[in-house]
DNA sequence: GGTGTTTTGTCGGCTGGCCGACGGAAAGCC
DNA sequence: GGCTTTCCGTCGGCCAGCCGACAAAACACC
């Protein structure tokens, strides 16, 4: 999950084994935890430091003020995160996680230093994503953010077809708006604008057909400052 | 340097030894590098991965679009950073750094696992700061961001006096605007607004006297969404 | 202390995008 | 199929804050 995303790894092909992402034996020591959908597993208030990896299901990481929410990432199987940051973390559906306390994790690293470089890469990627998110908010207007979002989604999940790139979306308009730091209305109107221009077609509520990907990419360049 | 800041450690008291922040012997292996003012030591393009620590002088970390710049942090002696992120890093004045390549750094961690927890704490703090920055941009309007900035500065560097808290500022209006993701004009007018309300006095170009810190803190709460 | 340069204060116009409201469409549910 | 509920599209009003422009002040340098 991408343009606005703080999570660790690159894209996930559907139907793969999340454990295959990690060195053999890496997951030993992690606890397995099953959670129901809608479960809030971390808040800014009580930071029970934990490293977790999503095994199945989706998890949303977000910030909230009194009036609004901003999704930082929607984690999918294989994604890594640390509850060491002042964010809310909530399951979107029933979820299975691998979990380990940060202290134990650090001790583990100390015992098996060979995995340290891999971890540093993951952390570096998380930080890079956070920086990219700041860049998006500071420099790009809503159309550009939305275009970027769609292009990235297409790169990750798009399926080429005769008349364009079919993009299965598991998010509603409101969810997208929340990822982009804007409103339902702005996303909706922009999307329909592009539909009228022939850039894309709303195939169904959860599928989008992008006809002109390059044109979208063009609109994803900075234009708000 | 704070409300908008991605850098690692808490505040620095002036005239301290930056090396004292780290475990004895930690800095062995680091190279020492002297750079002139205005030197650009990293850009998003070529990520020569390095871990560096500021020994003296100030360093600015920022993002740039064609039309605008956003400062992520102004690093001071003792601050740690990684050029592993797609940002610009530039010296503001002549600077001395301790530098080590990320590969060597990781190897070092692998050899001396005892310092790993400390490093994870530093990375966690950097990430938390980045998240806080996103929060600022997404949820707070300009007055709130500015108020927060001033309050934090006061906490870190302010000197209590009879008629308030004297705040030595090494930044101009434009620099502050750049840290807050806004414009010179907005900062200026808001500051003078508060001056008229008696909250603060512009003592000189580089010094500010804050009379009513609590009132400022009140204005630093979210109000743009 | 005069003179050029940089920094700051202020104003008005303009606009992106938020907000509230409401009708229509799709999807779930029996 | 009918019903309910959730989701989506669109419009008009409104406002924060950016932009350009210019004057005044602070500072630096001789």
C-alpha cells in the first residue's frame, strides 16, 4: 500500500507465503496472535513496544485528531511494523500476526547479529516512506496525490488487459481519501473528472480500469507548490 | 530543532561535548570530516549511505520541489542522521562531522551487539519525529504550528527572565516558515498579531521575548481539521 | 554615519479544497 | 423481488493561506 505509506516492504503478490520473506528460522521466538476485525492494537497513549509482522489479513496504521483521520499505511501479509511510534494501529478484518516485544527483539539481534543488516534495511525503508509521505502532503495537491496513488497501485496490483490496466481495489472512496489526507468529495469529483476525460473507467465498486496510465503519471507530478 | 524535526536526539545544551552523548569508544572507526558552509552533502539522487553525527556547526535536512523547500530538521552538535533517505542535506556553516558508511556501521553493530538497543532507540525516535511532522502538516493550521514551534523552542533554549522567557533564535522568518511548511508572510503576520496581543515581543532580529507561554501553548492545539 | 543590501511588515486578490446537504446508485439481506 | 443500508456523485458557499508587490526597517560594511 503505497504513495502514502509508512510500512516496510515492497509489494506483495497475492497468495504467497509471508514467511518466505524472512531468513529461515527468523520467525522463531515470535508469538502468534489472532485478532478479530476492528481490534485496536496500539494507540499513541500506551506504547507497548512490539515488533509485528502480518501473517494474514489487513491492518491499518493511522493518525487521528478530533475531527479527522489520516491513514499512514494499510499493512498486508508480509508487512513489518513497530508500535514504537505515536500512531493508532487497528485490524481491518480478522488478522493473524507474528509478535515480539522490542526488548526481546533487540536481544535477539544481539545474539544473532547476522540479521542486523536486513533489519536496518527495513527500518530505512520505513523511514523513507515516511519522508515520501511528508513530501506528498507538503508539495502535491489533491489531483497529483490521487494520480500518484493510482499509478503506484497499478504498478503493484494492476493486471494488463486489452483496453488498459485493471486495478482491483479493496478500498472505498472514503478510505482512499483518508490515505491521501483529503476528503471523500475531492477524491470522488476528481475521479469522475478523469472518467469523463477517458483516462479511466469505474468498472465496479471495487475495480478500476485505467486506460491511459502515462497520462495519469503526468498528472502525478508536483503542482501545488 | 523541533516541532518539525526528523532528527534524533533531544535538546542540546550549548557548550557541551557532543561525544559525551555516546558510549565510550562508540565513535572509534568513524571518520572525521570538515566541510565548508553551504556544502551539499547528500541529495535524493545519489544515496551514498552514511551514518553521521554532528560534532560542530549546523546542518539542514530538507525536501525540495521546483517551487518550494521544506526543512525537515536543523541538526546541531550531537545529532545523528542517516543519508539513507531521499532528502537534501546541506551545511549551514562550517561543520565537523563523524562519518561512517552504513555497511561498516552494520558490520560494527554485528561485532558489538551491545550497542544495538541504543541504536534502535535512536531510530525509533527519528521515526517518531517523522510521524509527528506528518501529524503537524495534516492536522494543524499555520498559527498552531507556529505556536508549537515557539513553545518547543522555549522549552529547549528559553531563558527565564523577569518579564518572560527569552528565546535566542538563530533563524530568520523565512527559515522558520520553511521549517513549518508555510510562507514568510504568514509567519510574519501571525507573529506580529501575537505581538499586538501582548503575548510576545520581538527583542531583536535574533531574540524573542515570550511573555505568556501558556497562552501560546493553548494556541498550539490542533485547529485546522 | 552614510549607503547598499538583506530582512521584515502589510495589503488585496485569488483559489484549492473543506464543509454541509441531498439525491441517486449499488450492494447486502430476507 | 422488495427493502434497508451503505456508498457515491455533485453542487454552492466559504475560508485559510499562497502569491505578488511594495515600503519600511534592520543590519553590515566601509
